[in-house]
């Protein structure tokens, strides 16, 4: 990869100031990484050199709906202006509406939601809920969890050991 002077400066700064998730610094430096993404539209992202890539990771953490979706950005903006965040132990009207909709479309008797900010927190919480469920049933010996070896389950302590 041939970088412009500005691109090379950005790459060096990224290696100096960022801890890149799931990447090795030495190999990144040798291979000319990391790839620096500057924008996206639909299922494509554009890097700092103007190259267009198909995002086969679905945004990896949170953009599986595609990039540049104005209706989603507008809804997120409206909610952030109204109330960007409120701590656990309380709730908001959109949270209640979403939980009700999820209960309506979820199979069986699954009727409760536990809203979290991302996948790592969701997986970590699922482990805790499963453990609490069995403890309440006086069944502490059930502690094993099935997961896919080598797969990504998140970056929090409880889920790192899963993959």
C-alpha cells in the first residue's frame, strides 16, 4: 500500500496512540496497517487513500444496517437531543416501546429484555443471568457454557475466555 505523506502520518499516529483491538502492533507496522477508514455509504467503506471496500463485517460492532442511513441517523439524533443516555435502574419511553415490540415478536414465553450498549455487554450479562438463574434454583453445579472456539464474543473479562 502506497500512502500519501498525510496517510503515513495518520498511520504512524494510530500505531503510537491507539491500542488496536485484535491486532498485533509488530505485524501492523510491517504490513503497513492499520487500514484507516474515513467514511461509508450502504455496504461500502472508503479508506484514507480513497479506496472503496465492501464491509463484510457489517461494521463489526454496530453498523450491520449499512452506512449513511439518514432515517436511522435522524432518529438517533432526535433521541440524543431529547435524552442521550439514562442509567440502568431507570427507563425511557423508547426503551419500553422496544421491549414490548421484542416481546411480541420473540418466540415462546420470552417476555423480558435487558437493554445494553453493545455485544460484549450483552454476552457478559447473558453469562451472569444464566448463573443467577441456576443459583436461584439451588443448582450451582451448572456453570458450563457452550461457545464457538476461536470466535469473537466480546472484549470484557467474562466473555474473553469463551472463544
